[in-house]
């Protein structure tokens, strides 16, 4: 079997080359993160396995990728880029996800965004670079309540970090997963009681738009929202209005409904928002975990496992 990494950035290309073994299935690394869907039939050229980091794979394009049987998606958010169920049902293409590779990295990113929003760091940084001595009031997080919406590996890591600074940690998950120091509550209680709400849900048809205008309105006045999961979980228009009106004190956002974030997006003009470019998972440790797991998927596919 032959595999093609269709949209490798410089970092992941280097990691893939370093971690490959001589006995691994042949792997072509197309080191161009700006690959577009229309390039995929040419790049794959009959390959059975595609490694995809962030390039969309519409059904029409997949049909033209003759020979393609497996997609190893580098992460858990494949539904933002393709329809895994339709690929399997209509074309027999199996989509493989990689979980848990960046749990600590993403949790640390969420933790940092929470601190920045609580202390007004982004606002002061921008002001000082413009020559202003902009002193803002901050929020003390010790003793406050953080509510985790979704409690997988990243949520558990965020709970560990927040508990370590003396925050009360509550969580909502469809299936409660008992963990020391974490109190599971219903969603309404979480929204009303949390000083910080941090999202850790997968994006599915059921969770798209999960944090609706009504749920944003139900959040505690003066709360902070942190999102390192997926932008489509949130009604962005309602969030911008809640931040503009002061219902929410701030937000720390790493993910957005449209990425890259369009020029002139309302978030870019709100001083109480800290923005990062979908980068919470970008650490050397997470990159090694990610590519190591992707290569292991290729080995298992080639071995028929």
C-alpha cells in the first residue's frame, strides 16, 4: 500500500521523516500546507491511504481519487473538513481519527487563554504597543468556578490545571466520568454557576451550534468563555453581542466558524477578546504524538489489521 501526506506543513513533514521506519509502507510527503481539494486526485494518484491535516475532502473530489480506501485525519475534527459517514457508505473510504495526541497541549492553551481573558493581557498589549499606558482591572481566578463542557482527555487535563490553582471545577458530559476534584452537574447549573466556561466538545451534527444565543444568555453575568474545541460549537454572532454588551467579561478563542478568521470579523474589534490562530495543539510533543499515531495507522492498515 502507498500513502500520501497531502498537506504537510514544514514542522509535520520533518517529524514524519524522522519517525518513519525503513519497513513502513511507502509514504510521499507533499510539503505544501496550502493544498486545495482540487489538487487531491493528482496528488494521491491511485494511493490507497491519504494523510490529511486540514484540507477538505468533498465527496465529488473523493470520487475522483481512484484507489483511495483510507483517510488518516490528523486529529479528531474530521467533520469540519469531510463527511466521514458518507465517504464510507458511498465510496467505501474509511476515515481514521487520532485522539489524545494533544490533550495536554490543548488544555494548556485553554488555560492560557483563560488567564489572558481574566487579566486583560491582550487589551493591554495592544494598547502599550500603540503608546498607551492602558491599565485594566483583572479577575482573580483562585477560588472561582470553572465549568467544563465536555469531559474527555482535554477536559480532564484542564480540570487538573484549574484544580491546581485553587479553582472549583464543575463539568457537564453526556456520560459523567467521575474524577477526584470534579463535580458533575447539569448544563443549566454549569452555565449559571461558572465564572469561566471552557468548551471541550467534539463537533458533530448534534453539537453544532451547541452554545446557542439562549445558552450564552444563561451564562453568569461577567463570565468568561474559552473555546479551544471547534468554532462551529458557538453562535458567534450572539457571542460577539454578549461581549459587546458586557454580559460576558471576556473570551479566549482559538477556533472559529471560518478559518483563517476573515478580515473585519466582529471579534477582531472587541477589546475583551483574546484571539489565537487555532494553535493550542501546536507543540513539539503533540506533533510527535500526532505523527507517531498517524504512521502507526498506516502500518496497521497495510498489515490488514
